[in-house]
């Protein structure tokens, strides 16, 4: 497979996993992405930050194929995926943990966990997943996904895509509305995923959390990337980011 | 109560269970289709009729008897439904569900019209397979074997479908796709294909009911119309899209209809709709509908 190589900050060349260029998207007549450009290298954790309505979730939904009306170029590991159906994109190893978590109330917790089919042998075993999220172990028999707390639902939503062997994760505001102790648990999980070589594109508004886990940050505003920072941030840059995130 | 009236009641309850077997099969198909496609399939009656005619046609022209027809015809009806779904429905999923209703209503009229032109409106008899002739006296009621067979098949199919949906991994995918098809697609599951297969299965149930109905009611182009109206009442009472609701309300209404024939015959054809009105007033989402 043909793969682009790009120089990283420390001078080594790393394969580019995802390259989005001049991406435009519409909801009906309403034009919401205006030429997005971003790159995610293999093994990186990159964030998309920006205020509500900036176009972060829409960008993820263009990548996973759910967004209908989209134009531009999305290359994943050398393949153009812009015109592909979501199920085909998923089978290439891109997994989504959506903003609404998509925990199914008509499925038991166990059924929710086992719903996504395995893509390869490299996924985590259920035991490894329970090591990451011990709370889920006791909840496996729960009759409906809707009976879980918000934090448990979020863990389940992450856990079930780790089983499949997908190694490129789209996470949409996983910390939204969760207690600090659960946010810490998710941060710890992301660190482990980084060690295991997963690539993550993370949408966040929680800057402190983002800073604790990410390699790089993109700032999104009105459907465009307006700035980018590597994670070794000066105080001046932090102030700039806070400004991008404020209403 | 004297002996005669017990026999009378038992007889009508039996007829009710038999009618209910058809209601349940048809309503089950409607419920599955509604859950997955968000379309009220007005063709269900026409495809029931198609199943019955298929049984007659493969018998006349290919020499395939009842037992063969019982397998072949639901498959043919299912394939026909799959073609219709691919050709016509794809275009309307994104717009108001009302279009689905209008589309299937229109297709139903066309299908029934074609059969009326070719076969006329008079019923065509279809005979009971030899091995199921006769019946057994259960003491309180005489049970023709064929009708017992119909009840048995309907129960097995309804229960099997319910188990498959509620208790298997494939069923879990189906339930999940009903809730949030987009999210399920991002797991690599081909939801559009599942939708097509679901429609095929849902209408195959109508085809199966049609084949089983052929020897009881005669085969005619309008046989699907009246049963469809009752089936809609069943689905509304059970709760739109509820599998259990469709099955329970199907048999339940059949029995209520039968009992009404004993105690208040004049109301027997309207009791279903009275029941529907009462349920709608008390529980607008139906007996098993999920309350919002
Ligand atoms: N389903 C939708 N239909 C129409 N407009 C939408 C829809 N979803 C989002 N939008 C609009 O698109 C823009 C980007 O939204 P979104 O990508 O969800 O932002 P973010 O995730 O950054 O908060 C916003 O202006 C929002 O109002
Ligand atoms: Mg969002």
C-alpha cells in the first residue's frame, strides 16, 4: 500500500494514516464545513478543539462516511475513502465513538459490547477490556444499555470498539458531562492505547483533558482549521486556545 | 352453562385462534418491516394474496403441490419484495414516512388490479393436502387437522421469529439497527443489506400466510384487502413496531372476534375496531409500544 511519509517534530518520518484536504460538507442547503485540512500520522493522538457548532462532529462524520453531502479528499492509509459507504470504511479499521455514545437500549450490556463484528485478530480480549474498565464487568448482565450511568455508557462505547481490532479511533467528546474520576479513567485508557500504537482523532472541548493526552491540537472554527499547536504549549498558546474555546 | 353453548363457545374460540394465526403472521411481518424501514407496508395484504395465488399457479403449471408451495411460495414472495425494495424504496427512505405508505398503497392496488384482470374476482378453490384431511373430536369441539396445522405453523413461526430477534446475535444487530442505523453502519455492519433482507422476510411471512389460507378461504384477488384492515388494527393495538405486541394482539383479537360472534354476533366485525379505539384512548402507543 502506498503511504505518505511526513517528518514529525523530532525529525523521524512517520506514515500518514489520515489526510483530509479541502473538505466541504452540507446539511441540506446549509454549508457547514468550508475546506477542512488536517493530517493524522500513525500512532498519534490529535485533537479537534473548538466551540459548539464549529464543525468538529461533522468532520468525524465525514471521515466515517455517515455524512451524506461531502466534497474534497479523504485519504486513509493511501486509499480514497470519501465516496465509500460507512460499513466499508469501518472495515478498513476506522471505528467511531459518537458524541451521543449510541448505547442501544433494546440490547443488553453484553449485546452492546459484542455488537461490532471483529475486523481482525488484533482487537482486545474481553478480559483486557475489563482490566481497563473494571466497572463494566459487573454490569455485563444488565438487561438494557439504557440502565447504565453516563460514565458507564461512555466506557462501554469505547470498550466495544476496542474489541474489533480497529486501530484508528474517532472519539467525539468522550468526557462530556462526566465526573472527574471517570475522566481520569478515560485519560489512562487513552495513554494505554497510545502505547499500543492506536491512532486517535479526538474531538474535545475540555482543554485540560486534551492537553493531558494529546500530541497535537487543531483549532476548528466555522468549518475550518484556524490554528494548530503541538502539545508542548507555552502559556501564551494556552491563552490563545482558551480564547478559541470560549463562547 | 349448558353443553351446547360450551360447544358453541369452544367452536368460535377455535375459529378465533385460526383467524388469529393469520392476523399474527401478517402483523408480525408488518411490525418487523415498520421497525426496520419505518414504512407502513400497505402491500402486506396484496402479498398475502400473491402467496395464495402463487400456490395455485405453481400447482396448476408446475405440478408443485401444497407442501412444495409452502416452501417455494414464501421464498418467491420474499424475492419479489426484495426487488420492490431495491427498485422503489431506496428513493424514499430519506423523506416523510407518509410517502412509504402511499407508495406501498399504490403498489398494492396495482398488484391486486393485475390479478383481478387475469383471474377475475371469483374465488378459485385450492384443496387441502390429502394427509391433512379429516379431523379429530376433542370432546368439546371438532378440530379439522388442517386448521390445527395452521395454528401450529403460525405459533412455531411467530415464536421462532421472536426468539431470533430477541435472543440471537443477528437479532441484536437488527434491534440495534432499528434504534440507530448510522451507528451500526460505523461498526462495519451492512445495514442497507439488512434492511433489504428484513423486508424480504417480512413479506415472506405474508406469502406464507397466503399459502396456508388458500385451502381455507378460497383464492381471490381481494382476499388481502379485508384481512389487511384487521391486521392494521392488530398492529396498532399491539403497538406499532412491537414484535410481541403483534403476536399477542393477533391471537387475542382473533379470539375476541370469535367470542363476540357467540355473545353479540352483530358486533363481530366491528369489535376489533372498538378495541382499537379503546386501546388508543388508554394507551396511545399500544399494549406493547414503548412509551416515549
Ligand atoms: N443534523 C443537522 N442538520 C442541520 N445542521 C446541523 C446538523 N448537525 C449539525 N448541524 C450544524 O452544523 C454545524 C456544525 O455542527 P457540529 O459538527 O455538530 O459542531 P460541533 O461538533 O463542533 O459542535 C452547526 O452549525 C450545526 O448547527
Ligand atoms: Mg459535536
